[in-house]
């Protein structure tokens, strides 16, 4: 793998994976997993957390100082920590019968 400096956040593998993750979370929440009446509960939390991961990676990339960059990357990591919990809550309360856990734990 080349050690070439990223010119855009789109060059970051972590952002590419986060972007794909957002698309998968939306797909599961909207069309495959949760019922429509759960739209403002667990699915809302899932979607917002997934988007926040990618958004904080972008914001961190744009910061100049290393401390600022790390702060935003750490925030993204924190949102990622929520992701395994939310589908389990949906499954536990039978909101979703076949909710996948988006991130392996």
C-alpha cells in the first residue's frame, strides 16, 4: 500500500468504509429491518449515529492541528461505539425481527 498523503477526505479508506456503512444502515432501517412506526426511535438513532461517524471523519480531515484532528476522529469513534447496541435494543423489544448488527462486536 502506498503512503501517499490524502488530498481529499474521499481518499481516506476509513471515510470510504464509513460512507458504505451509512448507505447500509439506511438500507436496513428503511427497507429491510424496522417497521415504519419505529422511524423516530431506534432507527433514527442508528441513522444519525452512522452519519455522524462519516461527518466527523470529514471534519477531522479538514482541521489543521493534530489535536483538533484527533478530537474529531475520537468523536467518530465514539459514535461507532453506539452502533452494536442499537440493533440489539430493536431485537430485544421485537421492533425488528431480523436486524443485523451493523458492526461486528
